[in-house]
C-alpha cells in the first residue's frame, strides 16, 4: 500500500505546519508498525504472510540448501517426508545416484575385497557397478543401510569373474542361503537389488527384492 503524506512548502511556517508534520510522522509510524507485524528486523525473520510471489528463492547463507529460480529447482540437502505422498504427474523419476567408481579387481587391488559403506556410515550410492577379471572371487561387503534405503548392484564389466556380495557385519536376509548369506554375480548384465527393511526393533536388514541372473549361497 502506497504511503501518502502532506507536503510542507518552503513558504509554510514551522508553527503553522506542526499538525501536518505530526500527522506525517503518525502516518509513517503506522505503516512501519503494520509492516513489523510480518518483518522482525532484530530477529531477521518474516512471518505470517498470506501470500508470497517471487522469481527466485534461495535458502542457506554460507551453504545453499535450496535454490529455486526460473530454470532450476535444486534441493541440496536431505529431504524427509514424514506425512503425505509424493506424486509425479506428467513427469519422470530419474535416479542418477551412481558410484563413479566401478567396484572391480582393479579398484580393490590384490585384496579382492571392497567395503560399501562403513561401520559408522551407510552406503553412499544407490547404484554400484561391479566386475571382476581376476581368477579369484571379488568380495563386496555391504554395511548396514538406513531403513527404506535401496542398493542396486549391476555387473557392468565384460568379464566373468565372480563378485560375491555379502553383509559386512550383519547378514543379508536371503532365501535358502548358507551360514554367510551371499549373492553372486558373474556376467555382464546380471544385477541384484536390495532393500533395507526394519526388523521390527528399528534396525535395518538388507533383503534381496529383485535382480536378474544372480545366484544365492
């Protein structure tokens, strides 16, 4: 809303314009007070707006967490949806969280052992490419994930060496498996898809929920 005050001319006397001056200050004070219902300069906050329209929005100062503008909508931190659904209407869900490193015998070196995640950190990527050109089996040990997390292994190399995927600390939940439940991939194009499922006490277990060409032992 535009602020309108009364102009005091150069020919006006100070005493004669006292009421006008006071009225102008009252108008400005009322408008500032009205704005400070929403803007708090001391706290640096804006609250209780009914509508906000802008061309761009950035959340975060030193570290940008959300960046929306005319061409992009980037979320640069974790997102938790605690209630409600995420619906895709007229769009695709594109997943590109692929480990840039292929987990193979070149990556592992002579040990032929690779760790996915650590004892204190969940596996950081959704899709892991694997392969093995060595004569011995390459062992991929998978640490615990977060409940609901997915992990997909794809044998991408044009090799035929075994890649044994197994739990690093806690065992996989696999049908008909032995004492050390293991999923083995041994040819290009084979895959294994795991999902971390709550065991009922708030701890995750890796379940095999899909894939092609794998063997279980």
